[in-house]
């Protein structure tokens, strides 16, 4: 029996896309106590627009945030305004500069502890 493999190549003009270095995009404090710390700061050292999705450990979407400032703040509440349960949460961050096409993605784990 012969094995066949197909490869699809897509040409993307490199001049229009470049990766944004996300190593300096951080979240803190860790662990995060919303009732004591009042806010979780997600620091964006650039001027990129951030889209932030926060998921619980089961993969359920807790809330979304967005912003173009240097800091996006999460108050530890879900989309209905209730404090989230203690545990591990995943923060998916997508950064994009629409004028240049620069982009980046990062996942940060955060512990919520009361």
C-alpha cells in the first residue's frame, strides 16, 4: 500500500505581516484575590489593541475585555458581574496593530484565590 500526502502552500506577503513579541505582556498579581487586590492588571507595553478572553479550567468563557491602553483591568467578575470561583483561569490575549498588520497571541495562567 502506498501512502500519499498533500501539502497546501499559501503565499503570504511577508511585508504586510509581522509578529508582535508578547514576552513583555504580563498579568499580575499572582495569586489574584479580587476582593483584596481589586484588579488584575494585564500590561501591554506597546500601543496594540488587545482582545482578552478569560476561561475557567473547564474551558468555559468567563468574560471578555478589550482595550488599546497600556493596561487592561479585570476585576475578577464574570460576564454577569459575579465574582468567579477560586481556581486556575486561562487568559487568552491577542494583540493587533491594524495599521501595520503586526499581531501576537499569548496564553497566561492565573490563580484566583480568596
